[in-house]
């Protein structure tokens, strides 16, 4: 089978790493890929949003399955385009992608289908939003409706901050058209957890739970990033809570999508809050694998990933068995460039990669790297995802941090407390 993976970060590297272990996969292309990916796949210089080019490429190369990493191409209809041309693709159609692409749509969907989520109001006019801010309790959460590269959520401590947030999103148009509408919602306390399922719209297979660390600094302080680390499974998600995820979230979600006539084939990724009373609330849905969540999920799948994605894309997921899970714990520690998630420099030489290549049950997934001759350079805010798995979370973490010391580049930054919540819970 020839497979095309769309995207070029750590998530895509992990997907390709796992797919390359499949006996069914003979050749992998990646658009645009990165330096690490190029050791497993042929990288082509096409961006993930260039959907027409990708469709033509897949046609020319007679690709059997295209797997989409990021949300942007899904939102603009890459799946619709492939399907219109009779080409197999894993990832939801643009109508399904609204679950992530429009927070207002997702909230209304959740209300309609009784999926637990924070109380909210939607506004299209700033004036009405300002008026509403007088009546809410604080902190309150102000969210741009559309895709804003993870930056469209502002937690406001008081009415003044909330008004600034409304102004920033709707009047300064900080995120462009993504801020034409906003959602203002109740602030929820508790601990976050991510849940995933692969579905063909009828059958779905839940994946393991994950927790990530969004904040740049230790103790989860400072601005949010795409994720500075992750681990799986998340000990907070007890069997009882996992059963609630199925009953209260996945079941009504799938039924709702079907009822709306959306034939959803891809990943469902729920960001949940577990409140101190052990109530589950959906903070957001994503319509793709998480990054870096994928880096810790895939090493724990002992069975072949390819048939799952292939049959989900074909609408025949029930013909394959659910994934077989390892009993290990997996962690990912991100090495980032100094300054991320703000401004940072690129082009710093990375050393020490060869020192960790012999580590067992470990993988270095490249997030933002490039080649210059035979040198590997930094090329993004998140540079590498040091991923390890082991019977014990503690040992997996120790190994990842050993790798973090052996690999170096100018301005290397990483959080030293990845997994702190899980460690506390398991000790
Ligand atoms: P979202 O993109 O909606 O998941 O929001 C990004 C992050 O903002 C989440 O992972 C939470 O940390 C935080 N967040 C979003 N909505 C809420 C809420 N209603 N209460 C508390 N924190 C929130
Ligand atoms: N790590 C969060 C995300 O992929 O959205």
C-alpha cells in the first residue's frame, strides 16, 4: 500500500513511524514532512493546506490511503475533495470538521445532543458581548469562534480583562475572521484529560487517555503552547470515568453526527475537564490526532495501525479488531526553541541525536527540524519530542530526561516536570 501523510510535525512523524511498521505499507509520502520524517518517508514540498495539489499528487502516485494530521486542511475540505474524486482519505469532511473549526457550532451541537459542557453564550456583535460581561461571574472564558492556532482562548479574571478580550478578538480582529463570533463561557475548575476515538461514523474504537502540559513553564504557568509534553494513560481517568466518557460523550456525539447527516470518518479528540465533583465537561472537540498526544498514544498500540485507518476511511471499521493496548506508560518531553511560544530563532544545529539512537523503547519524533547537508537544524518552536515507554511511568520519564540531556542545541528549553500529576497519583 502507498500512503500519503499530510502535515510535518511530531504528530505526523509518530504516525509515519507507526505506519512504517505495518507489513501492508510499502511506501510513505509526507507533505511537507521534516528532517526526521525524511528517514521513513519521501517528503514532498507541498503544504498541508494546498489541498488541490495534494489531491492531484495522490492521484498521480496512485496513493491508496491519505492520512491528514492537522485541522486546517480538514476545515477547508480536503476530505470532501478527495472523496469527490473517489480517493480514500482518513479525516472528517468539512461539515464534521466544524466540531473544531467553529466553537459556536460545537457548543450548539453539544447542547442539542445533551453532551455536558460549560454554560455559554454566543455573540456576533461586540456591543452585546460587552453588555453580557456585566452579568457573568469571574473568571470567565472568552473564545474566538474559528481556528486561531490554539491562541483564541482567553481566561479573563474580571470584567475589564474580559472586555479587553472581546475587543482584541472582535474589534482588533487579532485572529481575523475567526473572531467574527465569540463564545463567552463559564470557567471550569478541575483537571484536564484528553480522550480519543477512531471512527467510521458507525463503529468507534476508543483509544487510551492522555494528559498534556499546555503551559510553557513548570507548575503549568505562563502562556499556552501547542503542548510541552504528554503522557498516557492518564491515571485520573478511572474505569468508572472512562465508562462515563463512552456513555455521556462518545455515544451522543456519534448519534448526533449521524442525525445531522455527517458521515464522520477520522479521529474524535475530546478535551475534557474533570471537575472536583468528578463531573465530566467537554472543553473542546478536535477532529484529528493531538500533537504531542499522538506521540504517546501510538507506541502503546501493539497492533497494526494501518488497517484501522484504512477501514475507518472506507466506512468499514467493524471489519477490524479494536487496537491492542500495551500495559506500559508512555511519555513525551518536548525540546523547544528559546522564546517559544513567542518569537524564537531557527537554524540552530542539533547535536547528540546519535547518542540516543540506541535507547530501547524510545523514539525521537521531530516537530520542527530541517536538514542542511548532513546537519540537522532547528526549524520550529517545538523542535523534538523525546518519547519513551516503559512498564513504569517513573522509569519512562527518567529515560526521556536522560535523552533531553544528551541532545543539545543553542537555546534548548524543556519543562522538567512532565508527568507530575500522574506521578503523584501513582505513587
Ligand atoms: P480550548 O481550545 O477550548 O480547549 O481551550 C484551550 C484551553 O483553555 C483548555 O485546554 C483549558 O486549559 C482552557 N479552557 C478552555 N475553556 C475553559 C473553561 N470553560 N474553563 C476553564 N478553562 C478553560
Ligand atoms: N496538544 C493539543 C492539540 O493537539 O490540540
